C-alpha cells in the first residue's frame, strides 16, 4: 500500500528562559458584584393627606394615609399606622424615615403636654411647633441627612387647623399652615393636583371630601413608594381638656373598599 506524507508535525517552541508565561486573567477582578449590606433603615415613602370640610354645618378634618414603610433591600411592609395622637385633641401624620419621624413626634407630644393645653390661636400653634423642632434638632436623636415631616391637625376652639412641621436634612425647620388641604410624602404633587382639579374646599360636605381624598391618594400611588392600603379617619373637636383625648373616628376597611 502506498503511503504519502500528509503533513509534518513540529514541536511547539519552548518559552524563552527567564521569561514567564502570560498571567491567567483574573475573572474576579473583571467582574464585580455589589451586594448591599443590610442596615434595617427605612426610607421615606409615604402619602399623607388632610382636608377641612363640613358635616351638618359643623367643621371636620378628614385624614388619609397609606400604610407602607420601605426597608430598602429587604423590601417593604404594609399595615403600619401613620396617624398618631399628639395631645389635647391634636393628631399628627408622620412622613419620612420611620425612626426619625417618630422621634420628632415624641418632641411634639412633650411640647404640647408642657403647654398644658392645646394652642388657642395660630401664633401659639406656630410657637409650639418651632419649640418642638428646636428641641429635636438640638438633641442626639436628630440625624443629619434625613428629612422628616409631621402634618399636625386639630381644632383651635371650633376652628379646624392644618400645620405641617418639616425638618430638612441640615436641620432647618419650616412650618406650613393651610386652611383648605395639605399633602405630604412621595406622591404629594400628584395628590395636590387632583385635589385642585376637584376643587376641594372647606365648604364641601364630608362625604365628598372623603371620596376626593381617597381618589387623590389612589392616583398618588403612580409616583412609586406609596402603598396600596389606605387608612381614612375623621377628626372632630375634642369634648374636654383631657391631655390624652383625640376624637378620631376610623372608617372601616369595608367602607373604604366601597368608595
């Protein structure tokens, strides 16, 4: 049988003496993964609304809020209460990082209790909020870099009042008073737009105000960070001077579902 040469096999050249082979690529240096560290901190995702209205010619305040708190990488939780009693018939709606805004709320409670009664005019209310903010920002409980806000609602005599105490990242406090409605939280721009479009006024009957606030809250969910669960309460003037009193009527979930 005839055989032919079909190719020549030559040995590979040896590496030169004194020189090392190229280093193997370090994949770990080229591909990096960032795994967030758990910190348990909650971010400011919320929606709080308050509006003045009428019920058989008597003033009322309707309060509406979601129930969501966000823990960052660990996800979010619903079912949290953001409407808290302050004192003497006044309540606060809490917006911002949860631990920090709870601390601000505690300073508001202390300031109202030290006053011995609820504010008797808007100037006194402004002074109480200013003193609470000053005590909070000068304490060790204040954390720079975090914004918090408490929407304070109540009655001066029989006149409803809404005032928001906002403490910025640097500790600067601002107070906003409203005689119609107020929206705070991550979806406030959408909510205020809806309330303005619906012409929400203090002369509206309570049934209409409840629905309009619910509608504004549901639309605000499109902003992100606003939870789907809704809590609605009606605040009426206190019957007496008791410090721990707050005439807050909660609407049942079945009633909210019917809206």
